[in-house]
């Protein structure tokens, strides 16, 4: 087999579900506000209704949940408000507008390549008895816009803050540098002005509904909560409590990790347009027989993406497959590791979860899914085709085999996780940077490898083996299990802030 995986790079963290689900609802003053939160992307879309009309803010790629909800509530979707050109996911704005006739609204300076309303700062939009006021808040991106919701009496009720204001943080100011021909410090200065002039003067009882929560790469210090009052944010958000602009710029630019590589491609899709989701789904659900699977992979240069759990993957998989488990931060990790949204992909998925896998790939712009292995890995194995495995051992076996200070141990968790606690002498090589450190791997030198729980280390193991590296041992359960079930001397687990390197 000559399957060649694409360039693999950058990172994220693990959370819970793939499904859209209502997290918070609020019914006051003849209005209904619903936050529809997607855990995998740590992303909040919003559905607001009043007097038979509705608005959707920052919709996800698949639009059926919004259409079904509007039909159930007997309301007409009037507007689709976009807070900015999203980098971490592909919005459903274009498909939703075509399906409903709703107008897409962006803030000032946005230049999409399809029909929209480019709103002016302070422009107002009526939805039932409600008013949405446009607040242009450049800084995260130049077109970044918040939408201030007012009731029929003109009282400020809620702020849909996009990536301008998060709970506990603000939007990172480095993503729009190239487009705006500005430094991240320039953009941070604009963000400061936006926050101080447009948001801080609002009343403390205004509810803040951000576009993202903890786990998103669009910020660095977000709270796990996804709804809060502006008054509480004024008190506890570090960015809103800096003494001056210079201090703010320094605080929000400190410690920013490089953005995932797929971000720019998602921005382009959100600006230029994309294939309808239903077309992507139909193509991705093409069943490919095991007898044809290898030939399709060889002829197209497709990457074989195995979305099964690391527990199932470890004991058998199609050779040169890359494992990114569906039950985790699947879409962000795909975007961060595969990067190129135009990369052809063949899927190996658990039977019955193929549509979910294609859907979640489409959310981050991976539309070139050629099909899936019919019958899953079991059908491949039953047909007698070659399989591969990863050498995995238990924490107990690791304890008996490893010689601390002599054997090489690679910890692929994030730097912050490593700094909090790690095996003494372990090297920190984050999965997000695997494209960099894989070049320094000595194929003749054995090493042990772990993450926190096994999800990320199996991704790394699959990438290493697809690149031809096999002289390593992955540890089941990762550092969480190692630190709990082994009798390694206490001194072997130390707290350090310096990242070790080879």
C-alpha cells in the first residue's frame, strides 16, 4: 500500500459531543432566546424569536436543526446575523439564506462574495417586537460586530458578542493581521477601543452571549460557562481590568499560540462560499467495498481517516490510517492535523456513524470526502486484507519496563499540562507540533509516548507509523492513569515550568 498522509500540524483540546443541543433558553418580554451549543467546536449559535419572526446568529454548517425548529415554532427566519468571518468553522449562512430567503447581515468593512446586507455602525434591525442594534467592534477581525438586543421598550437585554468578548477573555487579535496589514498589537489596540467605547458603557444587567466557550482556539482564557452578565465580566475578566491600553495590549497578546493551520481556509470559505452541505453529505456517504478501498486510496492520494476510538483502533486498522476519534474534539483536531481542507479523505467509521462523521468534517470545511469503508474495519478484516496495530502497554507494564533517566519518554500533552506535572525526565513534544518534532525522531532509538488519557497519543502513534516510524511504545490511559496506578517514586512526578527539549 502506498497511502501517503498529508502534512500534520497544530492543536486543540478534548470535550464532549458532536450534536447540536439547546444549552440555555430565556423567555422574557415576548421573546425567546436559545443558545445552541456544539461541544466539539465549543461554539454557540443563537436562535431568537418574537411575534412570528426569528433570527439566527452564527449558524453552524448543517441547517436542518434551525429549519426544523422554526417550522415547529411557526416562525419565519428573517435575518442571519454573522458576527465576523469565522476561522474555526464553516458557517451555514449561505445554505440557510437559500432555504429561507432570510437576509445575511455582516458588520461594516466585510466584503463577502455573495449577496448580503453590510450594516452600518448603530444600524437597527427589527424582528417582531425586538430591535437588534449593530455595534461595530473591530479588533479580533476588522469586520467583527456585536449585536445588541433591545426589547419593545428600548431596554438593552442581551449582547451577542461574537469573538469580541468571551467569558473570561476577549478574542485573539492576531488572526486578521495579514488581511488588515496590521500587527497583532495594532489589532489589540483597536479591540481595546471597541471594548471600552462600545461594550463597557452598557448596563451591568445585560446578558452576554459569546460565540465560543472554553476549548476554542479563538481565545486563551475562556470560562467553562457560556452565559454571564456583563456586570460580572466587568469584575472578573482580566482583559477588561487592565489599567490602560498598553497594559491591555500586552495582556491579550501574551502567550498566544500559533493558530491552527486550517483557520485561513475556513475564513476563505466563509467569504467566498462553498458547496451545499447536502451535496457534501451525499458524496461522503458513498459506500466503498473493501475490495475497492485500496485502489481508490492509491488512485486519488486520499488520506484514510479512521474515526473509531483509540481502544478499537489500537488492535487493528487499515495500514497507514490516521486515527482521530469521533468521540472527542474530532473536527478541530482534523482541521489542526490535516490542515488542507482540499485533501481527499476516505473514512473508516463505526457502522451507523458515517453521516455524523461526514457532518462533523464539513463543519470545518473538509468537503472532499470520497466515501467510507463499507462494513467498517470488521469487513476489511473479514476479507483477509492486511492490518496494522500499535504497540500499546498498560501503566503497570510501563512501570516495570521504564528506567527513569535512561529511557526516553515523550509527553505529547500541551505545555501547560506538562508544566503542571510530568514524569521526571520526560520530553515535552505537544501533538500540535508533531510536524516539527517528527523530523528529529531517531528511528533507531526506542521511546515511550503518552498523553493525558490515550486520545491524543493514539493520533500521534498513527501519524508516526504512517510516516514509517515504529520503534516506540504508546501507554494506555496516559498520564492520568500512570500517576494514579503506578508505584513510581513520588519524586518522579514533579512540577516544573521549563519545557524540556531533545
